[in-house]
């Protein structure tokens, strides 16, 4: 069927194995895996590749324009800010992502953070480990039923979070200028602007992609709008929140507490002042993870490559305008 095997480069990834990709692509492609650290390493490895599978590596304009044969670049994940989509479009190269592989995991993780903060579970656990037994140290803890949760971003994950929140008796307010009114009506979400959401919510949870519009969407001005008892969650992208402003808000008590799975700089530097806060829960960008989501992500990314290398189109095209060039 094919005169030669294609070359598919996995530029970097921290998966336990690449058996899912080999199972899907093995008959038509040679898989080459590296852990590229520099732009020059990427260029040397990928210049003759037919397709790229990318996790964290930065596929810059220079890398894109060095590609001699590439038909598609697939980002392992939902976000794709590490790929220069504009450059790829200029070269007529598809960019695809996997926008639906970890919806349940991120929604579950978000709920676990909300409940942990609201019930002060991590601090109670630590106090017992240190030999104490005094529940009064954790006053006040308030009933969750009837509290207002503000959801920023009502895509697949935001809506999955709302479904879970309903079971706890929360009142839901939402902000997302890019979804239709039907979504708000279907999920019985009160549609409000961002300032209203921040002022009215007892809990704010962020599920927005990182774009030019959402970079530092939550900064000092926005944090000062929130209740001084409010809880803030972020399981989307770190740079949606201004980290310096959040640190100040937590230290000075503009808000009650926060929980972060994502950070402006990852891994979080060892000397980050966020590590010293006692009103912040942190997890190491793991909301997406389950053993099942690992496999699903790899399979769906590999299928995008297979579709293109066998003459088709990606299912999840980030740059649909490239279709006009083909």
C-alpha cells in the first residue's frame, strides 16, 4: 500500500511506554523517540519527519520552517501554546490536539480540590500526623449547600464540573463569552459578567484555555473584587492567573485560600514563595492524569497522525485555514 515507511518523531513525552502509538502506527511508520531540550536538537531530529508528536517541546517558528516533509504536528493534550500555529499554517502543516481525553479526570480533580479546601482536609490531616487532636483549630468551616460557585469557562471540562457541583446543592454562576445561551439554559447556570461572578462567588473555579485574551485574566484588580473568604481553583493553565498577584492576595488576605494544579512556570521552582503559603493547596499538574487517560491520549494523538499520513484530515484541527492551502 505504501512505498516506504513514514518517519514519525515523538519529540518528548513522559509516558510509561509508547505501545499505543506503535500499535496504531507501526505498520505505516517508524517511530523515533527523543527527549529534545533545545531548538537545535529539535531541528536535527525532525527536519526529515513526516509527522511530529509533541508534549512539552517548543515547536518554534524556526523549528517549523526547518521541517522538510512534515504534514502534521500533534500536541499530546488540550492546550497547544507551545506550537507556533501561525508558522505551521504558513507552511501548510496541520496542527492538531486532543481536546477530549481527560474531561472526567480534570473535573474530578477540581471537585477534590474544592472539597479539600472547603473542609480544610489537608491541614486537619497534617495536624493529626504531628500528634494533635483538636478540630476547633480549623474553625470556621461552612456548609457547602447553597454556596455560590463561579465557573470561568464552560467548555467540555467546565460543564463536567458543573454536573458534579449540582449534586452538592451549589448555586452556579458562569462566565464564558464564547458559548451560546443554550449552554447556560441547559445546565441552569446564571450567566454573568466576570466582575459579577468574582464579587458574588464563594468559590471560583477556572476552566479557560490560555490565549492572548485569557493571559492574566485574574490579576490584582480581579482578586480584590473577590470575597475575603472566597476559594479560588485553577486546573486550566497557570498563566490565566497572575502568580505574583495571587501570592499577594493570599498573604494579605484578599481571598481565603486557593488550590492550584497549574503554574506560570513548570516545574514550580524550588524557591517559589508559593511553596511557603499555608492557605494554598498545590498538585503537580496532574489533574489530567489517570492510567486510562494516558492510554486514551496516546491513542487519539496517534490516530490523528494516521489519518493524515493515509490521506485523510485530522479530526481536531487547530488551524483549519490550512485546508485552503491543500
